[in-house]
């Protein structure tokens, strides 16, 4: 089972040095990948997310890519309906090429309606826009010239060109546990779930493997860790592995960077031998 870690690009921990330090540490400790999350704009009051300070995920991963050579670079997750697919496809292809093929695109449909309103994106169309947006990005990544008929996203693409194309395909893992999210994931390269208890993981694995039994589909989950619970994660990691989970990404909740880095070290130790 592979393990990854979330980078400190949110809240008061976010800084160039902290992100660099955590990315380099992940590579030195043998972790498989480093991850980022996304909110573009959030309500002043609402409780969650607790901080509006989300450094841009694609730029953060570009910085991490420049600081490392081996670890993969993942998004957990980009809210794909919020972004127009064409500039996003360009950004992601560029990052894939700058990092020599290390990108994993984790995508989600989103849930914060006020964020959609602020960006002028119809909240009730987010599922359809996400599916069309993924198809549009895959088209410009693989066809040159490209023609793409768009229904939900304002776009006219007829015999056009968009370069660079990725040096290798960008795997797409879908977040969310709704029936629609699971169906979407099964059409792509993997699932990146969250809030999945170890005793519930086997049911998800069974559902995915009934349709996608091969190694070309990855089942991943995200967990939260901190200095008070990280040493207890070994039993959970063992249970996830036994259930058939292939990849676990841990997001440290510690606010101080020194504690954050120590929690990552303890997480790696908890997963040794699994």
C-alpha cells in the first residue's frame, strides 16, 4: 500500500519554505506522493473551511515539483466545475511536463454553493459541467487539432490547437461517495475517497472491483492525522490494506509546522511494513 501526505498550503502554515520543507521531507522519507486541496473563495462566516487562506493548488504543486525529483503530485481535490477546462488543461499539461509525468488529477464536483455563485457557475449544473469539462480536457490533451462539441460550458472548439500536450497521460481520480461520483470514477482511472472508516472500506472496494478489477484503477482514501492520534493509525492502515485500499493520503491537522513535520515522520513509521 502506498502512502502520501498533504502539503501545508492552507491556513497560517502556508509559506514557500514550509511547502518546500514538507515536499522534500516526503521524498526523503520514501512517501509516494504529496497533495493539495482547493477552495477559491469562501464565505466569511460558515465554520468550514476554517481558513480562507488556500494557496493555489496547481501553483503549489509546481513549486513542490521544482523542489523534488521523485514524489508524485496530487490534487485532493480540484473542484473541476469551478474552472474553465481549457486554461486548466493547459496548466495541468504544463505541470505534467515540468514534473516529468508525476501529476495525479484528483477531481470533485464541489459542495459550497456560495463559491459557485461567486464564480458565476450554475451550482445545479456542476455534475454535467464536470463530466463535459473532463472530456474537453482529455480531448485537447490527445487531439491536435481538436474539435469538441460543448453543451454546458461556454466554448466553441472547431479545428483548433492547444499545446503542450502531456508527456504522458494524467491519471484522473474522482472524489466523493455519491452514486454519481462512484459512476464517474469507474469511467476514469481511480477513486479518491474521504471519511471512509476502515470497517466500511471493504464495501467500497467490492463495489469498484466488480466493475474495474484491473491494476489500471486505483482505490485511494484520504484521512486526517495529528500529533495526538497519528501513532494509532497503524491498525487503521492495516485494515485499509486488508480491505484492498491501495493508497492512503494523510492530511496533518497540526497548526505549527514543526509539529506537522514530526507528525509526518510518525505517520511513515506507523505505515512501515504495510
